[in-house]
C-alpha cells in the first residue's frame, strides 16, 4: 500500500485548480502520458524548468539586445491608439528612460484599460522581449507592467518550463505552484554521511529549489537540488533492480549439467570454429548455470560477433540436462529468422525446435502448446507470445531474451511472476556503455563478445552529401549488374517531416523505375507474412536491392549483402547506424557503407558521422554516442516505453549512479525486506518514483 503521505501527490492531476477537460489533453501531451486520467500531481512536481528568466537585467532601452527579455524602468510619454475603424492596427504606448524611447505594442487592446495601467507621466516598470525594427526598439505585449511604486509585484526571477502548443507559461506555472504546495515532509531515506558529504538538502527542499531557481547555476544539472533528486531517482532504480535480482536469485536455481552430448556434434558440424570471445561467454554461462543460484547474465555482443551461436550452445546445455530452453526475440521477423538459422545449425543434435509467435494460430498453435507442455519440444523460439498464460512448460531451464534495443525489466518480471524461474541470459544487439547497463539492468553479470569472427573484411564507410545521390545510384547499377546485393535504408517518416524527407515509398518508386523487379521494399506497416516474403526473396537473390526502414536494423542476417546505403544518416543515432552498417560485412566479401547526409551538417553532426567512419568498434561508438546524444536517444530507449529518467542524466550524474549502485547493494544486504526505519522510508522513495513493481515483488517474495 502506498504510504498515505503520498496521497496528495498521486491524486489525479486534474484535481489541481484550473485543469479542465480541454487543458487535460494538453497536460497529457506535455507529460508524455496517454490521457489526463494517467497524469498525477507528482508528474508536474517532476516537470523541471529548463531555464530561467532573470528580470533583474535592466540594461536600459537603447542597450537592450535584440530578442532579449529585459526589464525597463521608464516614464510614460504618450498613448497612440489605432486610427478609428482600424482596429487591426496596434495600440502603442511610448515611454523613455535616460537612454532612449521604447514602444509598447498591443494588438486588440482596450484603450481605457491601458490608460489605467500606464498613465502618462507615471514611472512604470515593464518586462518582456525586446524587438528592434528599423533601429527602433519595441516590446509586444509585455509580460509584466507595474507602477514603480509597486515594484514588489514583479517576480525578479522566473523558471521557464518545457511547454506544449496551447498551454501558456503562466498557466503552467500556476499549476506547478499548486502541485508544489502539496509536497509533504518526506522521511529522509538517505544516509546522513552521504547527505552531508554531498551537501544534499532534504527531498522537500530540493523539489522546492528545483522550481524556484535564483540564478543560472540553479538550472545546471550540477545544482545541489538537481543532484539530490537525480540521486534519489538512481537509487530508486537501483534498489528496484536489486530487489528483483535478489528475488530472482532466491527462487529455484535448478543446476544445469552440460554433458556435451548435443553441443559437441553441433560444434563439429559448424562451418567455422568459435572465436575466443564466444568460447569465453559460453564458459561463463555454463559455469553460472551449474551452480545453485539462478543465472542472470547479460551478453553484450558487437554487431555480427556471433551471439546466436552462443545462445544455441547454452540452450543445448539446458536440453542435455533434461530440460527445455526458450529464445525470445523482440520481433516476428527475428524470431522466424532465429528459428530458421538455429534449426539448421542444430540439426546434428537431433533436438525438437518449435517457433511460437503471435502469428501462430489455430491447430498449429494447439499442437505446439501440447508439445511444449509434454516436454517433447526442447527448444522454443518466439516472441513475447512465449510467456502468455496459455503456454505451459514441462521443465524450462533456460530463457534467452534477445532484448536488442528494448530494455525491459517488465518482461523479465512477467516471466518470474508466472512462477517460472529459469536461468536467464539477456542479449543486447549493440554494446551499451557501462553507465547505461547499470541504469537499465543494475548490477548484472556481463559477458562481452569483443572479437569478430575470423576472415571478416573491414567495412569501408564513406560519408556523401545527398546532392550526390545520382552518383551513388550509378555505382549501385554497376554493383547490381555484378550480382551484388545492397540495402537502402530510409528513416521513418513522421507526418511533420513529409515535405523534407524522402519516404521509403518514394525511394522505392524511384529505384524501381531504375532497376525494375530486382528492387524490394520492407517497412513497419507491412504485415508479418509480407515482410517475411520480401526478406526471403532478398536472401534467395530474387531481390537484390532492398529498400527498407529500420525494421532491418536488428539482427537481420543476409551474409552476401555487401552494400549499405543509409539515407539521411544525420537523423540516426550512432549506435543505430552501427547496427545498420552491421547488416553488411557479414561474409567473406569486402563491404561498403555509404552514409548519405543532408547538409549542411552541424558540428556535432559532422563529429558523429566521422566517428562512424573512423571505427568499427561498437564499444567505442557506444561511449561516444552517449557523450554526444544523451542516453534518452541512445539505442532508442525513449521509444521503447522504458521509463526514462526525469531529473537524472547519465552524462551529468554518472558519478551518482555509481554511488547509488553501492548504496542499493548495501541496503539490500542488510535489510532485504526493507523493514527497518530507513527501509520504510525507502519504500516511500520507491513509490514516489513509481517503482511499485519492486514493492509488489517484495511482498510476493
Ligand atoms: N566464430 C565464427 N566464425 C565465423 N562466422 C561466424 C562465427 N560465429 C558466427 N558466425 C556467423 O556470423 C554471422 C553473424 O552471427 P550472428 O547472426 O549470431 O551475429 P549477432 O551477434 O547476432 O550480430 P547481429 O546483432 O549483428 O545480428 C552469422 O552468419 C554466423 O553464422
């Protein structure tokens, strides 16, 4: 049960005065929620200002910079209403100070109201944005106008919040103030030693300070209030991951005894030998699974480093031990591709492998479910359909979760909630910077595949302005006539971009006109069967040029494709470009990646593309991407529905994440059920950050 202390903060957002049905939609949009019913008061408390307006700036009229928000103290000289019948023209009021004259400009204004507010000969203070036009300064609809005698009514410093169209700054500030007024006195959940070392204020004071910046330093991520709140956010995350991990570890842990009876014949039949990294990762996994603790391991592989083979070897070990294994892929395409590859690779082992996805229906589905329940099926490949209630396993020992870009604690929780407690191997598609691993997975055991299989040729990467697209098409013509295969990737087109970007459909039309039937198209709006058919034709060479959106980004394996063209490369994250590029260079032939950009590039944009040109080391690229883009964008975590951080930033507060990790481990070690006084306070922290799932877990455990 949520502590009653938090009730006022978890009340519906529209319980605040002034938020009606119309504003509700705006707030939902602003806060990134589905609807107003999903918004709580607390969401506004976390809605931090990004800058401030300092109305203490009084440079004088003549010295006010164009576009700056300034405050002017001056004497009103005259009013100039629009000529009679010309109400579309503005109403102007002129005032002066020692340096010059300023026109205050009002549209559709009532004259008598202005005469009262700005009487001639009165000294007034006005504040707002100054615009210079033809050498004359004006201020359109000042934010504030007060008489000099009432200077106290002018807020000197004002926070500026992210807004959404239709919601005014003033209204939002009112709502935020009302939300802040509901802040209770929180129990202190941090250790005294830490708060004094870091000079943290109390939680309540920190929230108040967050919304009441006094100068630019208070807006900085390193402001003490922000650091405190960032720390809390990290701690809540680390604590919930530790709790989950602790419970997962506690349950079961059926030791897996690999005999080699199945994996050895498979290994012997592979057309290659495993790399040192692959072998090391398999050894790590087998060692974990042989123990009585449950395995929870993250397998990070660079693009094309051969994760699939590692997954197969570990799954065969589970089967050798008399159990079952599943491999969960993030998409239908990948599940089917894994199924095809693994079935072929595993033939010498003679194991029964099935595929189960949302598309598996009717009699086929019933038959598969029956085989899984009886234990006849030893390995199942699929999507999240693998963990629906109707799927009952006979003896599931290992779950390999190919998370690719979607880090989901939730899925892992769902698995355990079913009472299934297999060993778990989580695979990610690209290297992830350590801080991000920590934030998303907590303190997890990690194996890395740093080596590329032998015989791979480096991919030649070039950056080319889109003005030279014609040349690229000419080069493609030659390559295709030599029997080569190529990808051409277009970014996802959002409606707002339509005029600016070439959509996949347009690109497909243009290139089909050029190259005829050898051109195929896949994108996210096609259904699964359609996508599969095109991918298959590409694999089998009926299609030699594949136009695609990023649906091919993860895991697609067509080893004889050697050319990758990425249109609007400046729009993609580095890690994503690295992933896309990784679709080529998977065979023995030399490959090329052409990054087409629309210029002129910003300095940052140029830096990003050149990193990609200069290295193929995904671990390095991931670190650079984090530096240049920030974690929200990185690997698309934002789209994946994983709750991002609201105050904390991995770049700015990486040091705090490290401390929070240790703090969480220390807490769980001493007070695993959070029952001490500090433990109780920490429960409040978990609720405050909507980490309820961890608390539910605590109770279930
Ligand atoms: N040790 C190896 N030697 C040579 N080729 C290998 C080796 N291991 C795997 N391969 C081959 O390399 C290709 C890439 O392997 P895999 O699809 O498992 O990569 P991945 O790690 O999943 O990368 P991605 O995320 O880019 O798909 C496959 O065609 C696979 O058969």
